[in-house]
C-alpha cells in the first residue's frame, strides 16, 4: 500500500494533467471561433483549467489561467467576468514582472484590452495599441505569430 506522500503526489500529477488538458481543449475551442453551441464546453474547460492551476500551479500558471478565462468569457461577451478575470490577469502579470515572458506580458495586456472593449470602456483602443506594442517585443517568431493571431481574432466589440 502506498504512503500518504505518494497519494499526494499522484493527486498533484492528476491536477496538473487536468489543468493542461482543459487548457488545451479550451484554446482549441477559442481558435475554432466559439459560438453558442460550444459556450458551455468552453466555459467548463476554461474554469476547470483555472481551478486546477490555482491548486497546483505557480504564479505564471495562475496568470495564464486568468488570461484563458478572461479570453473565453470575452469571446462570449460576458462583460463582468471578462473584466474581473482580465483585471486579475494584469495584477498577476504586474506581480510576476521579469519572471514572465514577453508573450505572457503582451497576452495579459491583450486580454485587458479585449475586456475593456467588451465592457465598452473608452480606453479600450489605447489598451489594444499598448498590447500590440508589447507584442512587438516577443522575440520568438512562433510565439509572436500566436500572439498576433490572438490579437487579430475574435470579437473586439466595435474596435477596428
């Protein structure tokens, strides 16, 4: 029979697996242009990933989990949750400072801009430009392409 320590590490591994799996599935749904047919699954997967990352993840995983949920609810037009999770994401990004990548920072700024556009706040266009400029600092070509695809996809609620 295994020890309590073994059971604890098994639970940690399982939680990490569920965090990653739900994260990947949520992003696949976002990338496929979510609609009302997938809204429930998108929300379930985004929040499941969020829950597990907040259980076993570090500061960067928590920031990325907030980004995922903020993006999912923004894409679905859920204003209050969009702003809530984007604010949490940017606060974690500010706290994470140099521990985050340029991609992480740009993504945090992007979800904040999108949430402000979703909420029809006057600063949304300026925030989107700030996110775009932060994206220019991403050196890795693949990460930059992912960021630009995110910045240029989904609803921007009237912003050009």
